[in-house]
C-alpha cells in the first residue's frame, strides 16, 4: 500500500474484540463497474475475504459489481457523500477531477509490468495519492488490470492512419481524448456499462480496453477486429471515504491496510494471468480477427503520440514527466 505505514499484520487469533470494544458490525460498501470475473472484481473479493478473516468477521465488505449500485459517472459523488465507503475507478476517470492523474494514461508510458509497479509504488503514485485536496476521499493504493487493446467494427487496425475518422468510446480523460485526437479519430466519453449497447447500435465504431473487460462484457460480439497494441495501462486508484476512515480505530485501520496490501499483491500477480486467459479464449472466437502490432507498426504509433506528451507536460509538470522518462529508459 502506498503512502501508509503498516503496523503489524494481524492474524485472526490476534484480533482482540474486548480490547477494541468492537461489538458492532462494520460494513464497507464497495462499488465498482466491472464483472466479478476480472482483475478488479477478483481483487475486491480477495480484499473482502482478508478483511473479514483479519477481523473475525467484525468488518464485512459488501461488493456491488457491474455498476449495480453506482456507475462511472456517479461513484465519486457517492464516496464523497458517504453513500459508499470504497470505490476503485480507473485512473483515467480520476484524471477528470485531478488532471495530474492523467500521467498514468499516457500512451506507451510504462512498457513493462515492472514499470507500471514502479509508477504506482514510487514517486508518481505517492504524489498522486497525496493530490486529492478538498475532498472527503482518501487515496489508499493502486490496483492492477492490464494493457489496453484497440477494438473496432470497421477494419483491421495496424497503423495510426487506420483509425482516421473512426469514432471511439473513451473513458472521461483529457489524455485519452488527446491520444485519439492526434490520430484523427473522434471520441465520445461513455460509461463502461453503456459501451456494449453503443457498440451494438453502431453509435461508436470502436473502443480501447483490457482483454478481461472486452471478454467479460462481450464487446467482441460487435467488435470483430482486435488489435493487440498494449498502448496504455488500465489500472485503478483505490479510495475510501475519509470521515469513515477516521472513525475507525487504529486497530481496524491497520487490519484494513494489511488486507489491502495482501489483496493488492495478489491482484498484481493474477491480473496478468486473467488477461492472458481471456486472450486465449478470445482467440477461439471465429468471429474475431486479432492483429498483433509489429515492432515497426508500434514505432509509428509512438511517433504519432509524441505530441500528447508535449501537450500534457504543462498539466502534469516537469518533475513527474521526468519520472516517466526515467522509468521508460
Ligand atoms: C472502462 O470504463 O473501460 C474501465 O475503466 C472499466 C474498469 O473499471 O475496468
């Protein structure tokens, strides 16, 4: 967990109800928008199991998946008002409110999983979690999903010119909007759980996402062309309502932190596996053509997107941009 000093990781036997005087049940409502069988869905489940085990069931996490309680457009307000205690939106969505968060969505910023971890756990992650001023929301850590791929229903995408004039669904993010602007594609920012229906009626031609999201929401049914571009990383900020957090005893806070740390570590390892699994499943679908970008093709995308970096430097600042370049090299 970033930015938090752990106390001891307490096992079940150590949890002292008497000492804490915690007779009452504490419920953490955790809202998210993806399917349960995804990196975020599974990491949230793991977290819930660990919190419960570490507190002898005194703290329970109720998970609301698939946007069943709140969706992308209102989950921040819900946590801000204490209508849920925890959420884990994609970092892109946080950048709408806190523009510096856009650094994590720069195209081809973090070329390996190790680089992503370095960004999340190092200076970039610490700076971003501390950058939530004037909110009731406390940033706890980052969770992992995977690299985004491009899908569309018009033709195979190999080079930047191939997306010219196509219309893409994007998450609300200035960086991602600019990423598509630079290659002359238009965009609409739409909630995750409205994406399928907008693909179905051809309001949008394409979208970008991890394979676990593409597969679990069946986007491929209307997206026969998939390009394995790995062009950006989709991960999550994990947040808790601050007044709720402050109302907890130190004992309970450290139990939650310990559970979060273990769940985060578990998610980091399993997210890669889950996306690989869904890639294998997707390859079995006859309706889908998968193109893997060649090194030469990838270079063209990187060149096309250099301007996104230039544009974002004023918002993100040289110090953090230098950190991206350091991690990249
Ligand atoms: C999306 O909106 O495409 C993703 O942020 C969904 C998610 O939470 O993984």
